C-alpha cells in the first residue's frame, strides 16, 4: 500500500530505538510538584513508537496479506494491537495528563488537547475493531473481500494522525 511508503519518505527520520520497554527517566520538575512530571525523552519515545507501529503495519500487508499467509497476518495484527494499546496507554498517562495539568490556564491549548484526545479515542476504537476482526486466521478468499479496503482506511487514518501529533500536538509538550 502506497500510503505507508509515502509516510516513510515524507516523514523526518527518527532514530528508532529497540522495541524493549524504556527505563523510567528521572524527572526534571521540582520535587514538590505533584502529578505527572516532564520527561525530556517522552516525545522521542512516542515518535519511536510511531515508527515501530507504521513499520509493523506495513509488515501486516507485505508479510501477511500479500504473502497469502493468514497465520502470519493474524499474528502481526495481534502484535500491532498490543503495541498500539501500549503506545496509547503511555500517551494517555504521560503525555495527555501532563498537558492537561500544565495547560489548565490556557483555554485555547486545552481545547486543542481535548479535541486531539477525543479524536484519538475514536481512532483507537476503530483500530481495535479492525484488529479484532482480523486477529484470527481467515481463509484468503474471505480476506480478499474486505481486508484491503479495511486495511487502507485504518492505515490512512493512522498515518494522518501520526503526522498531526508529531507536527502540531507534540510541540505543546514543554517543561
């Protein structure tokens, strides 16, 4: 699917880190401040997650569907779902909560953050629905009916979302 390759060619390179979970980083905020502390590596970590998820999403097509391998397809989709949900959890807890607590006096920015968060929840539901639909191996004849369109729709929404987050939303994350 062309949108995955387009995404990689148009996106600034982010040095991809290993997929292993990162160690907690020390916060740089004052010790007396309550709530989620600023993490100087969080945005890079989230961008690395995006790179990993986009790459994995491409593998779903290439190594699963195009290779006519329903078992590999379902295994990659399950992996994608787990990694996607882990990313969302990290983003919700560390990123959005931090922004909400630190931008509470800026109504315009808060509205933007809330809109992004609401939209991401809608996207997440659609992605999880897609993953559940295709998480069990199905005969290729059955996959050929709807999988290509479903895959493309989800992929286009995700790549658009990643672009918006990285180019607009992540700029709000500051100490």
